């Protein structure tokens, strides 16, 4: 699953570059088999990548016509699927460059909201703050409170300072039973204390979520805030059969 997701994101990124370089709004893209040959990936991967671009509003499939390039949106569009995907990967899949503007980590006792979510009282946790940029502009704040030890295994999150590293992968590498699902809520917030100056006094979309192992043990409590001046969030939902 991880490899398929990475290939899909890679294909979407390469198609974006191809479109920006060789096509303009209103142009029709070549057939999927030709696009696959152009970027050196399978036709199935290209089909999934094109679906991501459709969700992001970059292209449109028209019955009997083909896939048409649309005018780019005014703001960055992030597509949120049902999969657990790291923020840098979401940014990259949208055709933009992710960076880390701020990183801090400290050992603290869990604050009340994290303690409640982690079901362990004010136990020792890692408190991690990351501010991700989109093409050099601070746009996403991620706050994590993660257990410092799970089933007798120590958790080391220091490598999160590298934009290529993410919580999901690190926990998978270090724990026998890692993140399996996230549960939480979405809110609109503004004027939240502790925001970067560039994101202060602006409407934000806030995701508050708890990450559970396959055995339903909560191991990380996360708050993610998106700056709505820079980011548009789109959601794709599939009707169950």
C-alpha cells in the first residue's frame, strides 16, 4: 500500500509538471497509454494519478471528449482521501514543494486534552510542533503529543525535523503495532494562541485526531491547522456498495 501510494503521488507530480510545461487550459491530454509511456509508469498508476488531478481541479474528464486541462485554481488544493497520508505527501501530490519552517520537540506531561485522548492521565509524552510551508509560505501547523514508550519500546521522534520523514513511517519502523486508524473532528478556528505570525488572525481549518494501533490503543494525539488563505481542502467520498 505504501509503495502504491508513493507511485501514485510520483505520477501525479510528474503529470503536473508535464501539463505545466506543454499544455494550456482547454487542451486535451493524450490517452492514458501515451501518458504512461511519457512518464515511464504503468497505465493503472497513471489512471489513479489522473483521478487525483481531477479531484484537485487541474483536469476534467469529459464523456466522448477525453481529459481536458482546466485553468489552475487561485489557491493550493489539497485532496484528503480516506487513507492516512502525511502532510508533506499531500503537499507534494498537489504539485507543490513542502518545507519545514519550524520544528520543536520536548518531553512534557500530557496536557489535559491529549491526556484524555491517550487515556493515560498526564503521562510523559513527546510534544512536537512542525510548521510546513507550501512553496516557501507557512501554511500548515502540526502539533503532536505522542507516547514516549509503547509496549516497552522507546519512541524517538527527533528525525521529524527532516521534511522527508513523517510520524506514520517513524512509528511503523519503531513499533511492532503502529498506527492503524485516525479518529477525530474538523473545526473552523481563528486567533488560536501559539500560531506562527504568518498564520495569525486568519480563518483556519483544524483537524483534531487521535491515532490508534490495530489493537485500538491510542498512541498519538494530533492537531493540524490549515491556513485557508493558502490552502483549499477537497474531500473525495466513495459510496459503499
